[in-house]
C-alpha cells in the first residue's frame, strides 16, 4: 500500500473518530440534560428557567468546546485516545450507589444541613471553610463513598463535558514545559485524579505530583492512577494553603475546579503558595468556573448554580476575577479564555 493510500485511510479513520466524538457528546448532553433539569427542579423548585438567549449561547459554546478539543488533539497537545476516554460503563456501574444517595441529598438541601459530615472523619481537624457538604453531596469531601461517585456526579452536572473542559488546561501546560526534559508539574486539589490521568497521557515524560486536602480522595486517586498510568504520581493529602514543597520546586502548576470552592482570603493564600513553589518564570494554569468578567452573557446560568447547590463562596468568586487575583499575588497574567461554563487562566510567576 502506498504512503498516499495509507495517509488517506488514516485521514478517513481520524474523521470518523472525530464525528463519533462530537455525536457522542451531543447525545450525552441531550440525555443527561433532561435528567439534570428534573434534578435541578427538585433541588430548587423556585429557580427560574434560563433565558432563551442564554440557552442559545451555551449551545454555541458547547459546539466550540468540542471543536477545540478536536483541534487540540490534531495539534498533538494530547493523544487522540483522550477523545474517547469517557468511562461510560464505569459511571453506569456507579449509578445504583449514586441513586441511593439522591433522597439524602434532597433532604439535606431542604433542611440546609451543610454540616452533615461523618464524625469518624474528624471534620474538626480541617479548616472551617472545608467542613461543608459542598453541592449537598453526602459526606462532603470526607469519605470513600463521596470519592467513588464524585466523577460520575460531576459529569452528570456538566452533561458529559467535565473531562473535555479539564483538557482545555493541557495545551498551555504542554507549551510551558516544552523546553524542559523532565518537568515537575503539580495538580493542586487533584481530587480523584481525573486531570492527572489526562495530563500523564499528554506528558508521559513529566514527573507528576498531586495535592488534595481529602485523604479519601487522595486514596481513590492513587488507586485509579496506578491502573491508568505507567509512571508513578506522587500524591499527598495536605492543605493547598501550606504546601510541603520547597520554594521553586515545580516547573508548572495546575489547578482544576478549586478556586470557586474557596473563600476570598484562602484563594489568595493558595495563589501565594503556588507562586512560592513555582520556579522563576514558572507557569500556573487554572481551570475553573467562568466568571462575570468573561461570561456576563450567561450570568443567569452562573447564578443558577449556587441557587440549587450548596456553594457558599461561589457568588463572591463570580466577581473575584482570577486574572486580577493572580496579578495581585505576584503573577503576570498571560491569558484567560472561556470554555462553555468554565475558563482557563494562564499566568507566569513574575521575576
């Protein structure tokens, strides 16, 4: 077979894979969207429906997100296999346990029991802001059960796009460490390890580290990453406001879906610690919720999130622009780009 024929066959295969990727996510969005609408109405019956213009804007952002995902894979920022990483059957297997939690979540939300945490996890040993059932999820961040069903729950919330939005943080990290032979990269608030799993496939030569305050989530991440990645990932259960590494230890730092969970003072403490552990001119990449500074056109969708879920610091976060926060903490802001209901902010440690 000639090289031209081989290239043509490969192009057809790639095109078929890309079409499958788009239609699979469209299907997930439709199927999960109906369930989410019902669930949201149960959690907050008085929540108004989104404006038609907002729905249309979100639909356009959704399509742009999928196209950017394909463009990133074509450009070689991450392997095409990540386009098909969505573990549908694994999530379906967790659904019975998640469904059993729904009545508890509803009852907790109706009663406002944000402090409904397991005593055996010793919640009193954690910072006060952390002692909450964020999203009304059972046990907050403080149980193995919470860690087991977290990823499936987040994908349900985001209509199957959570992993895709996470991947938007990979290209700036790849660019940041392109000249470094074996870069050290830290994921702050690594949770169950989903982003580290993606990053490890995009940068197999990197030395990866993860930090999360929940020992339960760290334990879950360690098991998952041992199955999914060939190299070791160093994980620690520590406070992001007091990291255990020396100054200038990392070439790059990432953080995914953390800053909206923090009160304003702690956001700045964590940003300060990120700056401390970064090398001079090191890069930080934050993937988090969109904010009013970049996504005012979907403001009603953003404000609907804390109305239905327990997100005590989210409304303040919407106005606490991350680019300005990073500049305040000694970074040079490079870019801030919205993706669906998230954004990716890139900054460098000032010299």
